[in-house]
C-alpha cells in the first residue's frame, strides 16, 4: 500500500512539472520568437539611403535531396525563396517548424522553400533528420547540407537561421533564432507585393 502511494505521488509530481513546463513554454515562446526579419545592412545606412542601397545577391550553394540528387540555390530561383537552416536536435528549430509547415501550405505555389538540414554526419545525420520530418508529417522540401556548403556560404554558426531571397536571387531579409509564422508571412508579403 505504501508503494502505491509513493508511485502515485511521483506520477502527480511529474504531471505537475509537465504542466508547469508547458505553461512556461507558452508564456516564453512569444517573448523570445523574433517578431520580424531583419533587412541586410539595416542600421548601417540611414533611412534616406536605405531605399537606394544595392541589393545583395544571395550566395549560391549545393545541397542534396532525400534521394541524393544535388540541388543548387540557382535551381530554386524564379520565385522568392525561404531558406531555413535547422537540425533535429535543435529545440528552437523544432519549435518553429510547425509554423513553417503552415506557411508552406499557404505559399507553396508562390514561394520556394528550402529547409536545409545541417547534416554534419556526427551529431546530425540524414537518417535522424528524415526520421524527425517523417514523424512530424512535414511536407515542405527538405535538403541535406552533407558538405556544409550552404552553411559555409551563409556563415551559419547558430541555428535556426532563416533567409528570405527575392525571385531575382537577392537576399532581402534574415533572422538568427526561431521566428514566428507571422514574421515569416510579413516578410513574404513584403516581397510578393
């Protein structure tokens, strides 16, 4: 009888901790999610010069699809591109992915998505990343940065990192850290006008 009481107490404490963690997450997520993406060179030029500032071409790279076919950034041009760097072990990456899936479902006819997995072959493997995508049922295009070519081209040292590229291949906005679906929609709506 004493063992049953201890077990019940432990279960109740664990449930309480999970409820507290869930509440904390829902309260803190909006505070730490980026509300907007940053424009390249923001702050470096005055507002008068910002409109005349030259657009920065997005660096090209090669990544691979799930079948091992090479995909370049240039092959995605023609529509705006959402480029997101992520890994399956990254909590903030996983927290923003459902928002990316919703935005992808709404914008996939107007925007190319490139969810680039930072596949270093050690901490992150293609198998781990694909298992996460399959488990969550995500349908956005996933590419594997097996040579870390994309990460090097963009200087990615922390994830998640998101870049918005216009249809001509120019970098127009970026965010370091998790972003909200609203922020992503705002950036896309700005370039689709």
